[in-house]
C-alpha cells in the first residue's frame, strides 16, 4: 500500500516540518545530513527493484543473491576502485 512507503512518509513529514517552520538542533541536522546523502540513491534502487516485481510474486533466492551481489559491488568494490585510481593515478589531487 502506498501509505506504508517509508519514502513517502518521510517526504510528507518533511513538508509538514517545512510548513510549520520547525527548527531542529544543529547536531540533529548534521546527523540527518550524513545519513541522508546515501539514502536517496539507496531508496531509488530499492524502489526500482520493488517495482520490477509483480505484486503477487515473492523474491526468489537467486534474485535476492543477485541484488546482494550488485549492492556489495556498488558499496565496496566501486569505492575501492575510485580510491585506488585517485590515490595512484591522480596523486596530486589527493595530496599523496
């Protein structure tokens, strides 16, 4: 059901918070900013994966394994490759 979607709930709470001009402490805003940066891509990925499945179909083990493999690749392998390239191919940019 669309009302139970956490992305929509968060967006609705944000709109209400903006409308009421709620002021949050700086440490809360900093924490939410750090947590919020990867939340949008992760949420869009999850939403796309969910939309790919028919409503009455369950995720099979092979599909879950594929999703886990892709997620781990994007979270571990790609940043490691980017760090290695930045460190060893372009050392003047990173100060190394």
